[in-house]
C-alpha cells in the first residue's frame, strides 16, 4: 500500500454526502457518514457506475446507474453476496482528510 495522500478538507464533504477524488491515480469516493469519513473505490463492480455520485443512507451508498448498494465501511455489497469494492484507510488531521491507496 502507498502513503497517505491529502485528499480533501472536511468542509468539502458535508454529512450524508460523498465526493470523488483521484488519489495516486485511483478513483476514490470519500463519504461523510455522520461525521466519520470512509473511502471506497469509486467504480461499481456491476457495470462501472460512479459510486461517489450515489445516494448515501447511513453507511450504505446506492450506485446511481443500477441500484447496487455498498457499505462504505467495508466495501461489501448487500445487493450481491460476495461482491465488494476496495476500501481505503482514511485519517483526519484537524480539518484535512488523508486517504491511503
């Protein structure tokens, strides 16, 4: 795994939303689930939909293309058993968000 990369500021991602970033060449969706930040790969394993553009409900994000649902804390899909996207370690220092890919 790589190093932590400064990705965003906490104010950039309001609670209940997500935003997409390029972190070291990897498309990463960072979500704010109740004040806690989580990062997953932005590409849905079903058909490549942009997860960072999906609706977040608690810790579940729904892919906007075909409705597959993923837990942003684990990357596991509740739509299909065994399907998952990569999760990335996140740390917050002050108001800055760092992601490790």
